[in-house]
C-alpha cells in the first residue's frame, strides 16, 4: 500500500519534499535588488548630470542604505546562529560564492555607499553641527569626522571624489546584484536556475524595482509632507522605469523562448509547473499584474498627453504593481526552483508559515524595517532639495 | 578651481577611519581565528587531535560475543543478523571495560523499533515497514516479537 505524502504529487526524492529555502530567501534578493536599483538610479543621475531627477538623488542614496542595512537579516534568520556569520569574513573560503559575496557586500556598504553619502552631505552635516544643540549636535559633530572645513575649494574636492565614487559605485552595484543572480544561476543541478542569463535578468529586474521603489517612496513622502511633487522629476523617472522594464521584460522573454526552443529534458516538467503550481504567482501576478499592466500604464504615459493628476495616479499605480511583480519574480525563482523533483517526475508544495522564524510575519517585519530606518535617516540627513534651496 | 592640500585635509580622517576599521579587523582576526587554522585544509588543525583524544564510546560487536554468545546465536538466526548489537543497545564501551558490572540501560522498545520500521516512503523496500496505528496492539513490540529474532 502506498501512503501519499500531503502536498506531494508523483515522485519526489526524500530530500525534495520539504523546501529548504522559504520566504526569507525570497525577501533577500528582493531587498538587495532594491538597493542596487536605487543606487544605480542615483548614479545615473549623477554621472549623466540629469537635472530633472535631482530631487530624488539623495533620497535614492538613503533608500539604498536603509535597505542595504537590512539585506543580511533575512539570511541570518534563515540560517540561525548569527554569531557565526562573522566567520565568513574571518576565515573566508575562496571557493564559496557566498563567502566572497560577504566582501562584495562590505565593499559596497563601507567603501561605496557610506563614503558617497558622507561626501554629499558633508556641508549639511557641518552646518548642523554648528546650528543644532544638545545630543544632536554631538551626533553631527561625530559625523563631521573632525573637520569643519566647508570652503568652496574643499566642497569641490568632495564633488570630484564623490563623482569618482559614483563611477566606482556603478560596477559595484552591478556586482552586488549580479552576484545574487550568479548564486542562483550557477547551481547547475537545478535547471530552473542554472542559466547564464540569471545574473543579467536579476540585475535588470533590480534596476526596475529600485527605480519603482524610489519613485513610490518619493511620491509618498511628498504626499505625507504635503509638498508638491516635481512633475518633471517623476516624468523622467517614469521614462527610465519604462525603458528599464522593457529591457528586463525582453530578457525574461528571451530566457523563456530559449528554454522553450531548447526543450531540454527538464522542459516538460517545468512547463507543467508553470501551468499548475506557479500559475497564480508566475502568470497572473508576475507577468500580467506585475509586468504587462504596469508596462501598459507606463506606455500610456509616454504616448498620451495626460493631466498632471492622472499621471501621478498612473505612476503611483505602476510603481506599486511593478514592486509586486518583481517580488513575485523572486518568489517564482526561489520557490519555483524547489517545487519540482530533479527526477522531473513529481512536484511538491510550499507551505508558508506565519509566526515562525522564517514565516510571513518575519518577512513582513523585514520588509517594513528598512522604511523605518529610512525615516530615521531622512530625519538625520534630510534629502529634500526645496529646503536646501531656501 | 585651485585646490590646496588644506582643502583635502578632511579626507585624512576618512582614510584614518578606514585604516582603523581595517586595523580592528586584522586584530580581531588574529585574536579569534584559532591557531593552526588552514594548516591541512579549511579547518583547525588541532581539531584532529581533539577528536583523537575523545574517549571511545562504542566497544564494537566483536567484544559483545565473548560474553553474550546466547543472544548472538538468536540474533544470527533471524533477519536482524545484519543489525549490530550496539545499534539497539547504544554505545557500551563502559559496560565492556567494567566486565559487565556497569549495566546497560534497557532499550526503550517502541521508539527503537519504530525508528527503523515505521512506514516511510523514503525507506528502502527491503526494510519491512508497518504503520504503527494499523499494526500495533498490545503493550509493546516485544510482547509479540523477540527483538533478537523478531520473526513471528
């Protein structure tokens, strides 16, 4: 007599029945993607000197920092034993892609992002160190690193160095997220993951989510602060989002076409999975709701002449849908890659837990945490251009 | 714009901060990474000696047979002949070293048997398996099965 295991259909190897990588491993690439995307948006503004999007330059940097600080947490919670994570830095194994990733992360956080933010804010920090009182004064004084020199010449030095850091930062941000794609793409035993296109697809989807994230956060914070949204700025970002999204979508379709045409031995199994277990998350949420609809909205803003209010609503909707779409792209990669048997003869089910270490609640907290950090950062280092102008 | 050294002086503290961070890292690494790490491979060389120094807990079946020939005969006559004594009785080096004076604890029969025999799709087909709920009547497995030769 054969006893069916709940949620399993067909033949599964014993170690495939239960998913090892759950929701937190979905959240992790999603967060690093937002970091890389936000930073790349900020960098493009700076390197190509696009004046229109200036209002979001600093906001994008702070967003990148807030999310970057949270990025390791999902992995820590997933693995347990956070005290051991330091060992990855102390005794790194050269052959471990993940250990090397630790250094990419550290480089990006310490050398690129913090330095760039510091250089950009130095003048503000020094001014505040002189004007604030009490504890805040001490905080700002520490942040000045002991120099009150904000002569035009010294700011010019900062500007030049900041520009160099941006140039260094772009490949670093590409590496940060390309690497996440690489981690999946290089798992050769898994046909759902193993494709050299993976790092590139991850990178472009990161840019898409980062741009949408910054767009959304900008519009939302202007609404909260009851300030007028700079339409020239959101229009330009909307255009960027549209272009980046088209490239991202083309790459994913290219991947799909290639898989379909190649039809390797795994294809029937993966195809079946997409039509059954992944149907809602892949076809409905990722492709239709999270890609085609926002692309159509963005395309409409490009070709039609629309009233300001309508455009705002459309951008906001497109950003939110895009963020949902990219989240489900990560979901489909991570969870989808574990739902089928390597024998291609069976499928399992992912059971999402709620109030556990790797449950939905934890993931929700991890997604909201960066926004709180961002709120704190914005209080400490206001990114708004209107105020510095006045 | 003409830039003098004075205008770039604030960067010195930035560089200093990095140097300090690298310094802390190097010191921490020196303090925390155990001696001998990496000598043979990606592990602490002393771990081998530590393992060697650990007391042996299993005596090995070859010892049991000196004093328990009766049980051996029974076991070898049934299908449990491939299961070694200590797989069920646990590590018994102390029992052997004390010439039997240090008595082994009695096995906890039901979980012991079910560990191997509870129905599970992952187990190989040659292993006879039962579903406890369907199979089990009576107080414990050994009411019906003799553990050393469980054939009914």
